[in-house]
């Protein structure tokens, strides 16, 4: 008896809406951060844990979640991830303390770690490699821009007019609807024999959490505290070695199974870590700049991001045509260049900066660059992978994504505290924002160098050799 053809439109809709839940939630948090700061009693540096608690468990358990999808079935893991993410959202909305908020965000990150690789793996196995998958991946990236736009505006409006808590409660109807749709339209994938490396996931998560804690703690206590400084750096080195060793072991297992291609894919993962580290810093610090330095209300802050997010969406929609014309590598390099220019420009913003020339125009460049870069980064990370390894490959891509978010934000929060001296109030915040965005620009410059050295130039050389052979 023949298996019925998958309902690709319905499956794509489920994948996109599930992914939107994750992105929407992240952007809603960003514009609600100042209200969360005041309401739950976070310190200035400790506020980063609202984001880091989520991204650390997200990144730490991604490979485990991806592997679980390969072994236990991707539809089952999609439903489990949706359920856990939705329940954690309710707990966050009801949070009464900083510890409650951080704990619930960590659980929500675990749900996302199960959900995210299932969405990308289902996309990879449902749509054939080539133009069909490129189009689907472009939609996947484009909805992120739309969700970011909606989330930033919605989060600001809700925080201003009702409560930041409402932004988390809206995940309940979305989550329930997606669980029902997944059970109806998605056929369970074939289960495979294998083992789940739970110990490895726990070890890498604890190691990265300790490393990020070291950076954020430095921002709280000050870098000039000499008696504790050397101890913190020794602890960071041990944590980095531990987490890197565990992550390397997990990656090597994936390599033996054929999941990780050559240098171009590894370059895409490294560039993704740096790119996402810079971009999470852009959102985190620009939100505080708009509200704390320019005195924008939360609702206006969300709208102030529209030049970036709308351009992001528009550019992402034409990525398939741009890819066919210029190729993945050159398009990625161009996107990173635009982001670098916009970030460096925005880092110069101060008290008397005009929104139009000092904020909106740099945001246009950042939006265009992000829309141009994210899809090629994703495509490079999953290209040439066999269908049976789709979950593991998508897990590696998402690990790089969340590692960039968590470690990048920790580093930028720590760097932002360097040299602050006796500054306080708005002056201190303006200094921290400028310093952090300058460091983010350096991250983008390094990502661009990696992409050019390991993706763009080798491909040009290979094409030149091929042309000579054909001649």
C-alpha cells in the first residue's frame, strides 16, 4: 500500500508557526526588559540572565533534542517541545521573583531545544534539496524577521498598556493549535536505534553556564577587583575547556556519522556564532538605549525597530533570486558587510543623536544585512547532509545559533562594563551601549574574515580551476 504524499503546505505552515513562537517570544522579552528589570528586582548586569538562562539551555540541549528526534520520531519531539515551551511560557507570565523568572526561562529553553531542531529537520526531509528547499529555508528565515517585528512592537505595547506578562500568555493558544495540527498533518518519521547522550548535554550546559556566569559576574563586581580577577579568569578557562571538550566530543560523534561537512560548513558555524553574538547584543543594548537614554516608552521602542525588521523581511524574501545570481558565499559576505557598517554607525549614538540619522538609517543597514546573511548561513550548515542525519545536522546549526546568543551576550555585557569609571545613570548606560556595540562590530568583522577566507575565496579558486580544466 503506497504512503500518501505529505501535505507540504500544511507541514510548512506548522514548521513556520512553531518557529515563530520561539522568535516572537525572544523579541517580546527584549522590549519588556526594562519593565521586567523594575518589576522583579534584577541588577543591571543580572538582567542578562533573562535572556542567557533561555539561550544556555536552548543551546546546551539542542544536540540531544536533535538526536532524540532522529531516534524517537520528529513529530513526537515537535509535540513534546511545543508542550514544554507552552507550559514554561505560562510559568514565566506568572513569575513573582527574579529566581522564578530565570528558572522558568531555562525550562522554556529546554522546550525550544526539543522544538527547534524538529522544525528544521522536518523542513529538510519534506522539501527536496535545490530550489524547493531554498525557497522553504527563505520562508523560514523571513518569518523570523516578521516575528521579530511583531514581537518587538507587541512586547512594547503590552508592557506599556497592560503588562509584560501578557506577551508570554499568548503562547498558550498558539501552542495548543500547533500540537493539534501536528498530530493531524505530520506523519511520524521512522524510529532508529541509537543512544541519547544526556550526560554530555548536561556537562556542556553546566560548563557554558559557568562561563557566561563568569562574564556577567565580572560586569557586576568590576574588572578591576584584583583579588578576584585571576580566580575568575582561571574559572573561565576551566569552564571553556570543559564545555568545549564536551561539545567537541558530541560534534565528533556527529562527524563520524557524516553530519559535519568540510571547512565551508565549519566556517558557517563559526560565522553564525559571531554573527548571532553581535545581533543579540544589538537588540539587548539598543532596547536599553532607546528607553534609558532617549527616554522612549516601551511601545515606541518596539516601533523604533521597524526600519530594521521590515527591511530584514523584505530582503529575506528575495534571497532565493539573489542566491541564484550571486551564490551563497558572496551573498553571505555582502550581508555581513552591511551588518558591520550599520553596527559601527549605531555604536556612535549618544544623548543628542537624531533618531533618523543615528538610529533608523543604521538599522536599515543591519536589517538588510541580517535578511541577506541568515538564510545562506542556514543553507551552508545543512547542505549535503543525508535525510537520516537531518536532525543532527539541524541540531548543530541551532547549537551554533544559541551558543552565539548566550556566550555573545555574556561577553558583551562584560565588555560593556570595562572602563565605566565613576559614570552613573544615563551617562553610564550610554557608555555601556556604545562599548558593547563597538565590540559587536568587531565580532561581525571577524565573521566576515572567516567567511571570505574559508567560503568565498576557496569557491572562487575552485571555479577558476574548473573553468581552466573545461577550457
